[in-house]
């Protein structure tokens, strides 16, 4: 049973952001292995991909931490 629903919703939102940023590896590979792109796009896509991957990983870990704390800590209400 979920003890703290506000924390659970907050964690689900963070997980949603992490899932939305999952195309990061696709951007990285598309930019680094495609010779038909211009130089600016070829350098910017891998950088954007790495940033998306890092933010996705961080938000996923934070979201899981919040969800687990909503299950196992006493509610503040």
C-alpha cells in the first residue's frame, strides 16, 4: 500500500522525464556514425545525446529513490 501518494506522484513524474529522454543514445549514434550530415550537426548531435543520457540516468535514479521512500517511510500527513 502506498503510504505517501504525493511522493509517489512526484517519483512517477521524474521517471516520466527519464523515459522521455531515452532517445539520447539514438541521437548519439546518429550523429557520430553518419557521414551525410553537416559538420555542425555532426558535432552537436553526440553532445546532445550524451546530455540526454546523463539527465535520463540521473532522473531515473532520483525517481526510483522517491518512489521507494514513498513506500517505506512514514507519511507526514
